[in-house]
C-alpha cells in the first residue's frame, strides 16, 4: 500500500537538543529559517506533530504567508495543509491552538485513546488504529483516505526517532543552531533507539543566517516485502544505468545495483557493459562483488527489469546468479515481457530459491524508456 513522502523537519542546538526545559519554547532558528519552514509547509499536503509537542509548545502549525496560502488555493489545494497529530492516550487539551487554527485536523490514536478523545470533545477527525499505534497503517490511511502525498513531520523527538528507525522517513531536514543547551533533561532529536540504516546521504547543506540547513536521505534498503524510502532511490539509479546501455535490437537495456543492508553500495552494472556484448546488468554488477563478502546475504539487488529466468547466451540466468551470490531480496520496476523468452518468470525462480521480490511500478516508465523500440512487437 502506498505511503506519502515523509519529510522530517527539526532544528537542534549544537549539543543535539530540540528545546530546553524552560516553560517557553526555545527559539533555535531565526526569521529567515522560519520563512523557509513556512515555504516547506506551504508545499505539503499535511503537517504532523506528536502529542508531546502540542503539550509543550501549543503550536498553530499554519502557513503564515498570505501569498503562499493564495498560491495553494489557486493550485486547487486547501488553504492550509491538513494538521495531523498522534497520541496513544488521547489525552490532549481541547483548548490547544492546534485544534482551533488552520484547516482540517486528524488525530491518530489507539482504540483506548479514541474513547478519551471523544469524551474530551477534541475538534478533529479521530481515527483509532487498534490496540497500538502502527506507523505504516497511519501512513497508508493518510495516503488512501486523505490524499496526502507529501507529509511534513515537525517533531518531537519521539516521533522523529520512530519514523527514522522504522525506515519510514524519506528525507531529514535538519537545522543546526549555534546555541548550547547543556541540560540532560531537555528533549533530544533522536534516541534512544536502534537504527540499522548506516550512514545517511547528505543531499544539500546551506547556511541560512547563523544556522545551517542540512538535508539528508536514508540509504538503507527495506526488509522483506516492505519497501523503504531508499528502495526508490536505488531503483531510480538502476533505471538511470539502464539508459547507459549500448543500444540493441535483440536484448533489453537494464541497469542493476547491489546494496548492503546498511545502505552501502557494493556494485553496479548495466547490460552489454564494457567489452562483453551479451552481459546482463545483474551479472555485470554481481561480478564486481567479492563472492565471500558476508554482506551479500543481507543485500538487495535493484534491477530495472526483473532478473531473467532463462537465457541463451550464458548457462545461468540472472535469477540463478542472484541466488548463488546469496542475495535474498530483489527490487525491480518491471516484470519481463515475452519479447525474447516466452513465459519468462524470474520472480518465480527467485521466490522458489527463498528470495523476496518487490515490484515498484512507479518506476516502470523509466525502466521501459530505453527499451521503447523493443516493446509492442
Ligand atoms: N526544535 C524543533 O524543531 C522541535 C520540533 C518539535 C518539537 N520540539 C520539542 O520536542 C519536545 C516534544 O517532544 P516529545 O518527544 O516529548 O513529544 P512528541 O514526539 O511530540 O510526542 C510524543 C507523544 O506522541 C504520542 N506517540 C508517539 N509515538 C507513539 C506511538 N507509537 N504510539 C502511541 N502514541 C505515540 C504519545 O502521546 P500520548 O502521550 O498522548 O500517548 C507521545 O507521548 C518539546 O519540548 C518541543 O519543544 C522541537
Ligand atoms: Zn539476465
């Protein structure tokens, strides 16, 4: 089930705190950065904060610029993004500004929390998600029932930590402020928790007044059938590699990337790479890995086209090469059509060998683009 694009946004002190312990919210960034945040808010369909942030900061979470609100309306969107909050207890102040400013509001809660929220008369659509709150269900619900395609998450740390460690964040926009808090009781941006995703990719850094904005993307593949944010990045890269293949009238153009569980790229390749006129993308990429590398067992192979199940040019098809390398997860954009091999079913070969195959059809058009001349035959 599709999820919205999830953007985590936060400002932290030099020592990694989101706030101090005083009664007033600590202002970490300056006017230019608040204006940037306003611009990001104006670009999203929904803004989410945790119940702790509503209690501590009593935020409004509005788009403040009238021009940006007008542009939203002119573009056919609601004047304000949907406001979303999360509370297990349902115990929130009905007089908080969150409920009484801006546009529509949704509270995601537990079955028990929903009872309390109704009793308190919170001015929001109350959605119970079961005995416990499940982030995947929440994101699916926002996408399917509320049409949310871009979600901005503005804290606090409890929320950010869960979304990052569960592999559900697509982007982190972090502002570092030149302030020292030095109070161990103050809320932190992240942790404690366990993040298996290794290093994030820095995609931008920019000074804004005396603060610095850093934008990061996670790099870790998903686990099993669950796609992660980074699965899309890696599959898009495989599709880019497909476009680099020398053209052929008799074989598909395919790109492939092998990525370890912590997001380290192990190898990449594309069809007919180098001096080998018949090499397949997965074959070319796997040939560059060390067969004794223990990371292959937890790795994911991204291939713009489903790995082949049969081929004339080599004894072993790519589905077999993937299994023989020890890889047990494949992400692809497109199932192989019958153009060259009737009934090709690399996914079945992989599944029979114990591998999980994830198809992300969002990338199908890009995977097909360098193969247009072979399709429709
Ligand atoms: N600097 C910044 O950019 C920034 C941004 C936002 C917030 N902050 C600061 O962050 C602090 C608040 O952070 P916080 O970590 O205490 O609170 P939070 O993350 O805003 O909210 C935590 C609350 O959300 C609910 N919740 C979260 N995960 C849940 C789950 N899996 N199941 C059920 N309920 C769940 C719980 O509500 P219930 O207790 O109701 O069950 C929990 O107490 C404040 O000091 C605020 O100033 C700073
Ligand atoms: Zn192949």
